[in-house]
C-alpha cells in the first residue's frame, strides 16, 4: 500500500462561505473521515490555521532565522489535508473525489516517496 497526501487548497482572497455552508462542509468532512477510517485507509488528517499566522524557520550560515507569515506568496494555500493508504493512484483519486465533494473544494493528490531499502 502506498501513502498519499490529499491536500485541500483555499484561496485567502475568496469570500468566506456562509456559516450554513461551512457547517455543511464540516459535517460532510466528518462523514468522509469516518468512511476513510472504516475502510482502513485513514492514516492522519487535519485542518490548518490560516497562512498569515505561520512562522517560517530557516538556518543560514548556522544562524536560525524566523519570519512571520507564509513561506510563499501565493493565491492559494494549504487549508487541510488527509494522509491515506491506498493500493494505487486510481484508488487515491477516488478518495480525493469524495474528499473534494465533502469539503467543497479542490483536493491535490500526491504520493509519498518510497522509503529507501535498508
């Protein structure tokens, strides 16, 4: 089984959904999470705070530098994610379609790199 990242993207410039639409998305995502767990595909998932409260940490010349805000200037940011276990990309894409319908937004699918043989 391969692990996949299902990443939910949001645009900070988009109008926030109406409260009843947000609640609908929350309820649908809860149901989707339960379906993932029941199917044994769930590894981990969660929503993220907005990018403007992020802190970027980098080490340059042995000095640790921290800066406020997101790492990259972008029209879209990661809003949440699922890590799932699926037999192949087609299965991961099926889960992503369900996740997209649940959260009412786009979901990017990326496989994790294989672990090197030890």
